[in-house]
């Protein structure tokens, strides 16, 4: 469940997805009930959709085609209309 608000963290195109991934991990049962670390929960498969979205966002920043097409901002693609 993504959180969208006006004052998103600045710094990169992926900051919003990164924050959503962190919130998802911190609220997961793996962390709260089992007492595992966020890294262990991420490796166990929690928050898989946000993990793949964050990976795609980071990969799009390194894509050489973005010089011609422009960098895609994952936050604007995921934002509900």
C-alpha cells in the first residue's frame, strides 16, 4: 500500500518507493512478531512488489536509453489518477 503525499523526500526519483518499502518492512509480521531484521524479512520475500518497483526505478536511472527518452519517475507512474 503506497503512501502519496505532497512533501515527499527529495534526492532522487526513487525516494518515495524507497520510503514505502521501508515502511512496509517495518510493519511486516516478520519484523514485529518473529523479531527478524528488515534485511532478513526482505530476503524472506516480504514486500516483494515494492522491492521489484524499487529495483526497476534504480535500473531506469542507469539505463543508457534514458538520455534520449528521459528518465521515468516511478512515483508518477504509480500515482493513482
